[in-house]
C-alpha cells in the first residue's frame, strides 16, 4: 500500500481542484483513516500478549470501506459542517483503498464490498518500489510544507456545539471499535491474509502461503513475520537479508518451499512515519486555532 506521504501527494492536490483550501485538512485525515487499523495493530502487537493472528482478525474489518465510512460518519458529526466533512472523508477513504489495490502485494489487498465478501480485492499493477510512488511521496512532503499555513487555518476544525450530534457521533465511533468482533469468524473462514492457514499449525503442510514484505535473514535462511514467528525457507532464495515478499507452499508446519520472491526497498515505513507525524501536528494545530476562532466569534 502506498505510504502516507504518497496518498497525500495524490489525494490532496486532486481535491484541491474542487474544495476550498480550508477543507483540505479533512482530505489528509481521510488519507489516514484506512491505515489507522494497521497502526493500531503494530501498537497492540508491541504492547500486549494477545494472539497476533486474532489481533489482525480484529483490525482487518476496521480497514474495510464499510467501517471507514462508519468512523468518518462519527467524526463528521463532531463538526459544524457534518454533511460536507462526511462526503470528504467517505470519498477519500474510497480513493485511498482503490489506490492501495493498485500495488502488487502478495497475500494482501483491500476490502471494498465487505461484509458481502471478505476476499481481498487487488489489481496488482505495480510494486511498491515503482518510481511513481517515489514521485508522489516527495510531492506529498512538498505539498504539506508549502500549504502548511492554509491547511492549519483552523476554521474547518471547529467542533459542533450540538450535544445530540456529538453523542450520536461518539456512538458511531464506539461501534467502529465494537463491530469487528462480529466479523472475526467470517474473516477466518475466508482465510483472509492466510490467517486461518497460519493459526492451524498442524494442518499447514501442503497449503499455499504468501508473505508480504517479511523480514528475511539470508544467513539462517528464515523469515520473521508480523506475529513474531520465524519460518524456515527452502528453494530459490535471495542472497541478501532485507524486506522480501515470498510465495510458496508449506513443506511442514514450520518450513516453506519458496516458488518466487521479490526484494523490497525499506523506505515505505519512514515515509509513512513522517507523513503521520506531520498530519498529527497539523490536526492539533488546527484544533487549537479552531477553538481560538470559535472563542473570537462568540466575543464578536
């Protein structure tokens, strides 16, 4: 999936043709909404002892279009211009997911029509290292720096004073965190992200497996996945350690016979961290300015 700066570099200028500059901060927020579950997953993996596969089953529905819309509706009801804000968040969450589907990411994809179907949607047009990704990543950084003052103007972040709207919004946000529990069994049955295959250790042999950007160690010829488990590899393997995608078949419960692999550069995480940090600072700054403008208008 494109990094955060890349999404901003594509979606913010695109929206700039039709939206008031004061509303573009909501586009940047929408660029982050579908990725919030994966940020949440990394935090929970680092801070809890919960089964990592169960954690991923919980976070996956939150990255679907359905729950992105639910969170977007909840957030928009906390603002004064709820209909406009929801439209921005909904449309750009969809654009984010469609952009994600363009990349080749083995065993990965997006959930557009869930819960009707939990099988991952992917178009597989180019790898994450595609030159266009680098271009839009740089563009995203330049865009944020150049438009920082306009983006943090604060007027678009003024909160609604309607307690009923805010209460309903809070309920929708709560449902965003509760609803995934209802879909966990469906996701495991669909073997989304090969989670059922990985959980059913004894029955792994003979099953196909794809690993996306896993940590590969050339010296020991094994790979560490997000759960922390290390799996032995056989067959045609990369000569150097790094982030590698693999496709293969389990020979036994802890060994994969590799049929194909693709080596990645490791710049995506850094670009996402920078983009997320800049976006968070913008939102905080805008909230502060929003309260200032609200207080000033009440005095006037």
